[in-house]
């Protein structure tokens, strides 16, 4: 078949198959029944010309983070913590495969042998490097299990190693994609005719060391492949009906958004909405590839469609909360103005200590910033800031954001809370509380 790309930058005609990209997260494959349900979803909605991106199973990523912590801080527990992760996956295997001599058991065991081998031979003291060489084994094991199970029941598929396709720089734990190299590898080596299964979240750098795209980066993986494959669509399968106007874990009466635009989804993701990874929308928007967020419990329901020019429907306030944030308030030691030179120095230090900035507010003599202390560099940052500013720091605060707010939404959010910072723009309200 021949297709015409709608990419405005390069309108080309290419020969091939329009693929769909599915992403299944940890909640969808948290146990054996979840893996079986993935097969059921594929049988209901179709799986021709499909790439499936798989996350780690359940809470595996958290469990491997414990392994990494033991490697650095509690060596006596290292092997037992690895064995705990292996046991969790073996229990799933025993429910999926009747014969414990099935080759899948050896494949999974080999992954864990490789993980143990890394810890034995590693010489690097860099936590971020060690993290990236270890954490992706959750995805490697999960995708191996799902691929083998689907083959076992007749859904023939090809397991591919994402590290052979997605190339990045060496910014460990939040790597940047080398788009030119990735596009070349996908264009040259990817077989679109197969049902393909790969891993989310991970890639590799120029030295073939494993890298990660940031927590929850499997959505981004799906978008990267969709962009490089000129895919027809991306579908993220979740345990919720679609994109909701609020996280039901923190807000009552959350409602489904039937459709939203790319720009609205990017805004929601930027402010911390957990359904869509912040980087996911950018490559999709570039080629106007629609994104669907659907329920793996009710896969035939329409879910939420994200696309070009889609007006938010229904037009209601959208609530987002980010927990465990840090609010830093600064003022000059001599009561002089906080001007461009001071602000430039503040942002230099925030960049130096890898702080993710979520909201800023400044006046003539003060500057406040709410950050996410991802890399645990807060103490070093504060010591550096105190050399030039009077510093007040509030840890473990919550940042609430409301898109399309109204008076009722503001009242609802502020009720019973101690508001440390409040900021309103035309479409967005943000408050920081403790």
C-alpha cells in the first residue's frame, strides 16, 4: 500500500503498512490475569500491524529501586532483594505456563543472571549510571513474558530489544533521544508486517549502555516509535476509562474527558497529570498522530481522543496535584531588588542541581519557586543559595493546579488548606499548600 505523510515539514510518499502502537502499563500486567487480559484486549480490538510497548509488571520498578539501594547501602540484602523480584515473576510464569520446563523460565532467569552480573562487575560509583543499567530489567522481563505467552496461545509475535532502536545521549535517568539515529535504525530494521513487542522507558547511548527516559517514560517510547513509523495512532491502555478531569485517588467525582487537543494535553501533562507522560505529545503533534487513552477493562469503550484542534469536551475544570514538592522562598540579604542578574543566578543553580521547576513567583524583593527534588540535591542547593539570599524552605508541600478554573473550583481547592503560594493566569490557577 502507498500512503502520503501529513507531516508539514516533509510531505513524502512512502510504501508500507500503517501501524498502530499500543502501550500497556504496569497496572495492566500486574499479575497473570493481567497478562491474559492483554491477549483478550488484542483479540477484541485487533492486532494486525501493531507494535506493543510493555512496562514493568506491577510495582517491579519500585522493587528494583530497592535492589539498587541495597547495592549502595546494604550489600548483605542485595541478592535476596534480587531473588524477591525474580520470585514475583516466577509466580506469574507458573500461572501462565503449565510446564515449568517451558523455555520462558530460562529466558527470564537469564535476565536476572545478567542483572546480578552487572552488580558484580560494576566499578562506577555514579548512582544515576547504576540506576539506568539496572532499572530497565523490569521492562525486559515483562515484555519477554508477555511475548512468550501470546506466542503460546497463537498470537504470533516478534520480541524486539528497544535498545537496538531508541538511541539517546548519556543523561542517565532522563535521557534525551537522538532522533536522527533512532529514525535511521527504525527505518532500516523494523518489520512492520509483524505483531511486535518491545519495552518502554529504556534506550541506549552511543556506548550501548542502557538509558532511561524518565519515570513513566513508556508512553514516550510509544510516541517515539509512532513518530518514526508514521503510525496511524497510539493507544495507551489504562485502568481508568480515559483522561479524567481529576485523579480519582485524590479528588471525588472525577469525570471522563471525551476529547482534548494536543496543546491542552501538553498543558495537563506539564502540570503533572499522571495519565500522559509530559514528552509524549510532542512527537505525536509533529505528525498529527492521534492518541487514544482507553480502559483495558472495557477496551471497546471509546475512551479519550487527543488530536489536533479538539476542543475540550466537556469544558469543565481539570484538577492536578503533585505531592512531595519543595517550596523555596528567597529574598535579598540587603533588601535590594530581585532583578535579572539575581534571577539568572537562581536558575543557574536550579539547573546545576537538576531541580525540576513547577511554578515560580517573584516580586520586587522576593522570589519563590516550587521544585521537584528528583535527584536529592536539595541540601547542596540550599547551601549555595544561602550564600547570596535569605532562604526559607518548605519540604513535603503539595502543588495543586486547576485548568479552566471557576469560583467554585477555587473554593473547593482552598477549603481547609494552608495556602503558601497562589498564582492565577487566564486559564490556570496554582496553589502550594502544606
